[in-house]
C-alpha cells in the first residue's frame, strides 16, 4: 500500500478523477495531478471543497480514506471503505495498552521534546545544563526540565513571566495555546490516517473531549511552535492576527531533520505517526521516529 497523503489546503478546490489520476483544480485555475493508486489518504483541510463521486470511489477502491476537518482544522469525520483498518495488528496491540512498550515510547517522545527545546534555546544563544544532563540519565525528570526550560524561554523572547500557564491570558501564553491547537489538529488527523485510535494514549490518560494519543504524539513537535513564537516576537507586528497567519504558513513550510535529509513539518508528523503504528504492529520501539528541529 502507498504511503502518500494528499493534503487539500486550497479553499474552493474541485477534486475529480481523470482516467488514472486524481485531479485537484483551484479557483485560480491551478491544477495538480497524482495517480490515484499512489494515495493512501486525502485530508480535506479547507473550506468549500467539492469532490466528484468518481474521486471518492477511486480513493475507497484503493483502500484509502478521506478525512474531513472543520474550520479549526480538527478532524470531524472520515470516509473509509467497509471494515477498513490500516493495520489491524497495530490497532489491536495499541488497544491492549502494553505497559513496557508505552513506557519506552514515552521516553522517546519526551527526550525528543527536550532535545528540541535545547535547540530552541540555542537559537536564542542560551543553554540549559539541567536539560542536557537530564538527557544523559536513565530516568527522566520531565517536570523539572519543563520548569527550567520556561524559566529561560520566556525572558529570552522579551516576556516578564517565566512560567507556562495554559489558562493565563497573557499574549505569549495565548499564542502558544493557538499554535499548539493547530499542531494538535495535524497530529490528530495523521493518527487516524495511520489506523491508530487517538483516544488510547502512550502516557496521557483519556478524558472527556480529550484525545490522549494526540497530546503524546505532539510533544516533540511543540518546540517547533516555541521557535516560531521566539522568531515572531522580534517583529514589528506582534498582534494575534499576525501570529495566526504565521502559524498557518510556518506549520506547512517549516522543516525538521529526518536522518540525512529534512522534511516539511506536516510530512514529518505523518512519518512519526506511521512509525508509531509500526511500533505497535511489531511490539517494539525501534521503528519509532521523533523529529529533530533543523539547524
């Protein structure tokens, strides 16, 4: 099965099938084509998108899925073939909630997050010996690492506070909340596309209107939003409107490292979700990949 995922980001796009190709036509007259057998999933993340019945049938007959997102870019529905699961073995193992595997996966996630936090600090000419030493230890002190990170991060971007508070109405905290929300939507749809349940977390506990695995997967990607905000705060226009525009652009264009090459962040999220599904299928943390912010 192919692993190509088609993200539809153009408002008002028309999706059709022409012989063996899927065709996306924009309102501006632009056109893109891809063989329909190469597509594993189509993610509709724009308004006013029209799909022909031939387009839908071509995706379903190739064992693909169509994921529909609302105006906040969060998944709200899925069109899938009958009894379709990307990898039944991965899903069944995930449902068993294997404690040892989940503990190992969480360590990979949180250590990846900390490495990326060090990268963010380095971009501001800062370093945390505490975070670096924590990476060298077998047991990882997540809470203290987070506290030390924010103590350095907020003053570095010109903010008087040194504490991350999701409920605080200060500009940086609200901007981080927005950036993380968009990031969560990207992680949510990638998990669904790769056949995992967003409800069953590696570390986070399922709660009402909260998808535990989404919050797990996005941990190493959060510093990407932090880095965006650090760059944004040195600009002339630091309004919420300008921030929302930057997030929409950068989450599509920012690149992260993947071994010897770089990936766009959106593709990196898909790759990480796919590697997580393979880890559950093989009951091993070895296939799992977490991103590294590009230098």
